[in-house]
C-alpha cells in the first residue's frame, strides 16, 4: 500500500474545499487540503 503524505498548500479559496490527491512517479500517493480548509 502506498504511503500517504498529508500537508497543506496555499491556494485561493474554493467554493467546496475537498482533499486532493496526487500519485508520484515512484508510486507514493499524496493527500493534501487547500489552506482555507485546514484553517
């Protein structure tokens, strides 16, 4: 199972904040939230 990394990034506010995921070339999966959602 791929390791999941959680962190926040600064982006303009979204109407419906939701977790976002990215899959890296080495197989890791990143899960992150918009900054406005984590505050």
